[in-house]
C-alpha cells in the first residue's frame, strides 16, 4: 500500500470505529447526556479530560479500551502523514491543522535560526507556517528558504515603527517584540481560514528549540492548551500548576507570577474555531512588560478552569526558550574600518 492509501485506510478505520461505538454508548439509559458529552470529547481529544463517572466496570473498561484504540490510530495517522508529500497533505490530511506563526527579523543569525526551525516544522504533518518579516518588504533570503521547505506556508511582512524598535544600546526586554508581525498573521488567518476548519494556532518564535512532541500535544486542543516551557523567566522551567483533578490552578513561575496567564508565548496554543470566533483577540504594543500573552489569551478564556493542561498534566518539557548569542563579529567590524570587503561578499550566510 502506498503511504497515501495507508493514511486514508487508517483514517477510515478510525471514523468507522467511532461511528460503530457511538450507538452503544448513547443508548445507555444511565447518565446518557454526560456519557455523550464525554464521548464527544474523547472523539475529538485523545489526551485531555477524565474518564466518565458512574459507568459499570464493563462499560468503563470498554470505554478505556476504545480510547486506547483511538489514540493508537491517531498516532499512526500522524506517523504516516509525516512521510507524505507536504503539498498533498494540505488537501487530504485527516489531522487538525496547526497554524504556526513566526515573527522574524534580519540579523546575522537569522538564516541559521530559520533553517533550524524550518527543519523541525518540515517533520510535522499538516502544519501551515505563517512567517512574518519585521521589514519594509519581504526578503529573498526568507522567500528562498521557504520555497526550499516544500511545506505549505504564507510569507508576510509588517514593519515595527522606529518608536517601538529596541535601540542598539537599549536592554532587549525594554520593548515588546513581534507584536505587529503576529497581528499581521492573525489578520491573515481571519481572512483566509474557513470558519469550520479544525486546528490550532501556535506562536513559534524563530529562536526557540522545539521537540516534535509539542506539536502532537497541541493538535487536539479544544480551548487553550498549556504546557511547560524550559529555560525561561530566569528558571530551568516555568509551568502551569495542575491539581489532583487535572485542572490548571495557577502558574509555577517566579518572575511576575500574578499575571493572569504567567506563561511564555511558546507554552500555549488556541483552538482555531475559538480563535476565529473572537475577532478582537490580538497583541498590543502598549501593555505592561511580560503581559503580551495575558493580553491575547484573555479574549479566549475567562477562567483557568477552561484551560487544558497538556504534556502529561504539565510534567514534560517539549519546548525551550533558547536565546541565541549575538555572535561577536569583531573581525568583520575591523574589515569595515579598514575599507576591506566583508567576509560574506557574494555569499548568503
Ligand atoms: C519573550 C517571548 O518569548 C516572546 O515571544 C515575546 O514576544 C517577548 O518576550 C516579548 O515580551 O515581547 P524573547 O525571547 O526575549 O521573548 O523575544 P525574541 O525572541 O527576541 O523575539 C520574539 C520574536 O519576535 C522572535 O521570533 C523574533 O525573531 C521576533 N522579533 C524580534 C521581531 O520580529 N523583530 C524584532 O525587532 C525583534
Ligand atoms: Mn526568543
């Protein structure tokens, strides 16, 4: 069987299973509504949520068994889709789509960062990359890099005005970064995504390190999914605080822990339909330091109760807020002073 056929076969099996078991579960007269709700969650969400209450031991065992099979099939579809041609998947994938938004700007390490990030994203099935350059116009460097990935993408630009740009001697944390670029991507999504499309929105900065698992974790999020982020906020890890019932009840952070959502941009994803239903949800330059995430998320969830903990109840780190050193280019500066040609004359680095 070809890869494409296998994907279709696994998907058809999954749909058939869901359809076959549905009648059995919903015809159970005891607590029917609750079971149906739980099931509709389980059909859509393989990891979140608790096991239904008040079921007979046999019904419970059957429920768990069915969940295990659905999970295994979803995993199999992800793995099969990983090997499929990206362009085809855009049309035929059975997985909810991940829209990953990346602001980026010109600097010596830009190509290295984008190469590393693109080589991760290329391994993620059914992901559409929205990349927004902080520049007056789109660059050849980014356009060529995107074309080489063979993956579905949208290339935009939106320039940060000088008043909001960090000055050469200014501390990097003095002004927010990526605000107008993310908003340009959000406007593109609102204009181009079909309202009934299944998926999630995720902000993937160009300098972080991502495990493929973070994408598996976010794909089935129904509201706002959250998880730990490594190497951020002056800590080894910042993470959502999850209670014994599997509910998010706060944030395990040291820096500014009273923020409504004390979480880094890399630590959450928003369901696509929920995103599309709240056109006001965007970022703002004029917010307190560290409040970008809270400013955005307040539009989508009003209490922590609605937030979905992922990554095994927020016990696993699948993304790191790595920051790349600005390479010391002293010899390059010397060449310039001596009116000699730069080392990268005629070569893209
Ligand atoms: C932290 C968060 O991880 C960011 O997501 C958040 O935007 C930032 O705080 C904030 O408070 O504004 P940090 O790692 O220090 O950020 O930010 P950067 O990685 O320097 O920038 C975030 C993104 O914006 C990156 O993808 C970067 O390429 C882009 N950026 C940065 C621009 O598009 N223009 C700039 O002038 C600077
Ligand atoms: Mn960063």
